[in-house]
C-alpha cells in the first residue's frame, strides 16, 4: 500500500444522483476494479481519512464517490492511502456477468463493467436505483431471473443492504451459485490495514475485514 498526494480536479453528480469527485493521482495510486482508497486533506482540517470508492478509472487518476462527511473543492490537495485491498477476479471462462447492487449507487460497479465490456462478455445489471448504462448492458428488473441467467455475479452491498439480503428470498439462489459470486462489501473503513476492526463482518467466526481481506470477499465470507 502506498501513500501519495492527489488533487481534486472537479466535482460532479452521477446519473443516479450521487456526488462524485475526479482526482488526479499518480499511476501507482489508481485502484483496480474492486479496490478502494482512503484520503484526507493534509493538516488538522480533516483528521480522519475518508473512504474513496472509485466509479471511473483514468490514466491520470480516478473518479470516486464524494464522501458525505467532508466538503472537498476543486484544487484541494489530498493525502491518499491506497490502493487498498483485494479487487475483483472474474473467471475468464464465464461469459454471462450479472452486476447486482444493494443499497449503493449503481456506479460503484462501473470499473468492473468496463472490464466486462473490454472482454465482450454478456452484461446485465440489477440495481435498486436507476442508472445510465451503455447500450450493450441489459437492465434486468427481476433479481431471481437475473441470478438464474448469470454464470458470474458481482454483488456490491452496504452493511444495511447485507442485513436485508440475509432475509431476501433470493438468497438461496445466490448460495447455489457459490464460487461464481464475488461480494464487494463496503462498510466504513478507518485504518485500511485490518487493525481497528471497524470494517469487520460481524456475526461470523472469522470476522473478515473489508480492508485487508476484501473489499471483494467470497459469498461464504458474508453470507455463510
């Protein structure tokens, strides 16, 4: 994990209505799909690092969801820590990808969607929120049918979404997919190295941590 400086270039609003910030960063500081970063403004103004979830990757940086608890402006310098964690590793022999998003802006899976487009796989998305997608991507309204159609599933989920999924009638269908499901779990992350335990998945013997074991985890890590 590296520490470097980044700069806020511009602010925007995504198609789903989420606030976003475009950052200029060194090539080695650009996350891969499924990785995150932590950042704060140098000095005493922002003592705690904020989690940055990339939604678009660029040769000179990345665009991320703007953290809700701070107000960064174009030109601000950031103390950047990352990339952090394990990203997506979709199998090369799977041709029907489902990107499913619970309780998060659908753009959080956009970097993986770009990978799928480059591989020319069949792509479908299911999300609780409306988004805008390339013409090659099919939007599926029925999660049950979407799960049955896919042979690789990338699931992005917040802690509150995870609690709802545990009682969702489609959970047995997900479990049947087993190893073909990767879960991008996004609780609050503080230290980024697995020490503080703030991002641990509670209630399970292993207590996987999103920053050091994830953020992309196996299905059985979060929904055994």
